[in-house]
C-alpha cells in the first residue's frame, strides 16, 4: 500500500507539472518568487489542516459514540445487528 501511495503521488506530481507547463510555459517557475508563493501555500495548508482536524475530531466523537453503544448493547446481552442511520447519528425517528 505504501508503494501504491508513492506511485500515486509521483503520478499526481507529474500531472500537475504538465498542467503548469501548459498553462504558464516550461521553466517559468524559475522566475517566480517561490518564497512568497510557498508562504501563501503554507497559510492555505494550515487552514486546510485545521478544517481536517475538525472533521477528524467529529469523526472520532462519532466513532466513540458508536463504540459506546456497541459496548452497552453487548453488556445488556443484545446481539449484534442492524443499526439504523438515525441510531448511528443520534437522531430519533
């Protein structure tokens, strides 16, 4: 799976380089202020990372709730089975 990820990344980088060359011309990046460009990109990455952290936090809370329900059902002797979407997301029908 790691090699698959490396290959996918290499393909994505190659694709993006080709798109950039097509849009801006070959080697035009040599004329760019890469420090300023990178600072802007890092600011974007920080924003996206914070959004992703929030999504992961929400996912973890959901997984914790599901795990707690599963444990409670096991302790009550209720067999494993179907869980409705309402139960999954804590909504009453």
